[in-house]
């Protein structure tokens, strides 16, 4: 009996300590993590939904907080976020840490119930679904062109938006190649579709069109994947970095 218990203990210990995530942090990010603990950021902030609740979850904050804002938050503070007066290198380390945490395959941070959840807005859920499903370089490049062109300000996934911007996942059913090139070059300013800024090169337009075709083919799969991601922020517990709580 005792032998069995000892064996269980050994196996359990082995499991706990070998469970060290594939989350490999760079040296700079490890420094950021150290600071994160030293400055007690977790007293007010969560990572993967764990921590204090005065401030927002920071798991995916890197994509919404730019460098300038982070620097200002970590020096002069903001609202209830205290002025911490961090040095330049400390800010860079914190930035590295937050950026390396912000990976869709690890899980999205969950905010408190009742708050608008950044991690599961339709657009975020859709983009995460596309990133996971797309493989061909042309498709990925086309998608990135749309993302960096802020097209999602008007075009929403799988619906006509309030400003009348159509669902781009069905655009290849409406427009032929020449018409697509035309709208991607000149826009339709009189109808509320501005020309892309900066303008797309011919090669870029080709990639965008390749992305539209792919999107059309994958429409149903992407749509249900987007819904799934929206209905529940998925955290893959087995991939949570346990070091955070050691
Ligand atoms: C006393 C509580 C407290 C502590 C400690 C604290 N924060 Fe904050 N933090 C806040 C609050 C409250 C906000 C929201 C402020 C606002 O929006 O004006 C915030 C906002 C932020 C944001 C912006 C998040 C977003 O989504 O806009 C970042 C990034 C951040 N804090 C990082 C940190 C880091 C890194 C540390 C540790 C070095 C830290 N905070 C320590 C309370 C705190
Ligand atoms: C300010 C809002 C706005 C932005 C930003 C915007 N669009 Fe549009 N887009 C529209 C509207 C409105 C239409 C519908 C025009 C019409 O009725 O003919 C449209 C139409 C289109 C069409 C034709 C769709 C069809 O079915 O006829 C394509 C393709 C398109 N947009 C691509 C893009 C791309 C790519 C971007 C980013 C570079 C972008 N749009 C940015 C508002 C916008």
C-alpha cells in the first residue's frame, strides 16, 4: 500500500514538473516576467483570467496596447493604474513579455463576466479562425493586406455591416476578376467604399483575390469556427504556463 502511494507521488511529481509548457520565452521576456512579479502587476491584472480584477486581463494586451501607451502606463500610470516610473529597459522587457504571451494557440485571456470581451469579438474570433485555417502564403498575404488596411472597420465577417459594406466572403460570387481588381484599385467612393490606402500593388490585389476565393470555399467551416470561438473563449488548460503560479 505504502509502495503504491509512493509510486503515485513520484508519478504525480513527475507529471507536474515535466508539464512545462512549450511557451519558450526570450531572455528579455523572462526579465519582463520577473518584473511583472516584482511590481505585483498580478495584484490588479489577470493572465489567462487569473489574478486581481482592478485592471484588465493582460494575456492579449500586446495587440491592443501600443508601445507609446505602454510606456506611458508604466511610467505615469492612468486612472487607477499607479505611476510605476519604470526605466526604458524595464518597459522594453515588459513589452517583450506581454508580446510573447499574446499567442492565439495558447489561449485568450478571459475578462470578468459582464464586461465586453475583447478576446471574443466577432472580428477577433474570425481572424483567429482564419489564421489557424489558412496555409497558402498567398492567402495569408491577402488576409494580412486586409487586416493592415483596416478593411474590418467597415466590412464585418459574414454579414452586411451597418454602413452597407458587404460580406467579403461571398464577393467572388458577385464580382469577376476584372471587377475585383477595379474595386481594389479605385474603391467606390460614391458608395462609401474608399480606395485602399496605401494603394495595393497588382501582386497584392492578386493575393487579396486569392484570399477572397479561399474565404469563399471555406466559408461554412470558418463561420462555425468563428461562432465556436465567440461562444466560449477557449483556454487550453493543458498548455497553460504553470511557471506563472510556481
Ligand atoms: C493598483 C493596481 C494596478 C497595478 C499594480 C498595475 N496596474 Fe496596470 N492597470 C490598472 C488599471 C486600473 C488599468 C486601467 C487603466 C485605464 O484604462 O485608464 C490598468 C491598465 C493597464 C494596461 C492597459 C491594458 C489595456 O488593455 O488597456 C496595461 C498594459 C497594464 N495596466 C500593465 C501593467 C503592468 C505591466 C503592471 C506591473 C508593472 C501593472 N499594470 C500594474 C491597475 C494596475
Ligand atoms: C469606410 C468603409 C469601408 C472601408 C474602410 C472599406 N470598405 Fe470595402 N466597401 C464599403 C462599402 C460601403 C461597399 C459597398 C459599395 C457598393 O455598394 O457598391 C464596399 C465594397 C467593397 C467590395 C465590393 C463588394 C461587393 O460585393 O460588391 C470589396 C471587394 C471591398 N469593399 C473591399 C474592401 C477592402 C479590401 C478594404 C480594405 C482595404 C475595404 N473594402 C475597406 C465600405 C468600406
